[in-house]
C-alpha cells in the first residue's frame, strides 16, 4: 500500500490507515496523518486538508522552527502548538557540534533524543491526547522531519488504538524511505554547516534523517522499564483508560471494507 501523499514540497506526508486495531476494527486512512513541516502555498494546503478531512494539526516543532517555516492554514483548521525542543533542528545541530560532527556521534545523539522524548516531553504528548479526546475529524501530527517527535506521537497513538507492535514499528520505519530526494533533505542542514565554512557532510546528517529500528527501540524499552508495558504506560502517563481508548477508537478507527 502506498501511504505517501503529495502536498507541495512537504516530506514524509502520509496516512496511518488500514492497520488492524482493537475491537476488530482498522485505523482510518481519512482520519490519521503524519508529516514533516508542511511546505506548500496556503491555497494548496487548504484544498488538500479539506479533501483529506484534516481539521486539527498537532505541531511539535519548536518556536524557532515555526518562525522559520510558518504553517498557513485557514480558520477551519485548528493548530495545536506543542513545541518540543528535544529533537528540534537547532537542538540537534548544537549536539552534533558537541559530539564532533561524526556519524557515530550522530547515531548516539538520536538514541539519546528518543530517550529524552519518552521521558521529558510527556506533557506535550499528554496535551495531544487530551485534545484528541475532546475533538473530532482528521488529525495530522507533524514536526520538522515527521519522524522523531511526530514518530513517538504516532507510535503512542497507534498503540492506544490497539495496533499491534509490529505494525507500529513498520509505520515508524516508513520514515526511512521518506527522504528519497536526499539533496533536499540534506539541505535542511546546509545553513548550519555553511555558517562554519564547512560543506554538508552527508555521512553525519544521514543518521539524523534516518528512522533506525534502534531509535524506536530505545523509547519502547524505556516505556517497558518505566511502566511494565505499553498499556500501563498509556494509563499511568496519559490517563488513557478503557473509556478514553474507546473514544479514540470511535474517532480514528472503523470497520474497514
């Protein structure tokens, strides 16, 4: 199944539908979306969001990222700003410098970021779930690359809907093929390298753009260590009891074809 969608130059824009979920249902392709930062003219964004039924955007980008790439949406779309500094582009660059701009350092940084996202950024994910329980319509979770902050958000949401762990992992790993235009993806870091008089080092940036199994595994292991399993984590950290998860299922799953 081709999950990827087209919206201007937006990267990693796709639906999360047709995964098996709880109650014998499947996730809805017309309600669940994820992406990198939305990069398209306002009129095109409005038209595509209307066609796809997107009524809410959960934006995990930092204030600096939002200022650099504003999200121009019309009044029918609500943008919930959940600014997370962990895994923001400027945060990653500072850490890359600290590690000496090496590929091994980049992989270490990414693993550490997933640990921090799952431990320190829980208030943002908690706010996302709280808002989702009160809302309706299609939801888009996004960050700059659509794979780390939005990746954890997607994994938590799919898990709350009862999607099997192997499907949650498969959805996460799709981000590894989302940047087929490598030059465009690398270009996100050009300004940082150039500011130091350096060419973009693809070997250093590649681990930042990739969605490696070990990155997600770090987060899932922390969840298990902290709560015992995903279900207990969703309950203890986000208050997602049976009634709340049934409400999410009502909004984001269907009976399938």
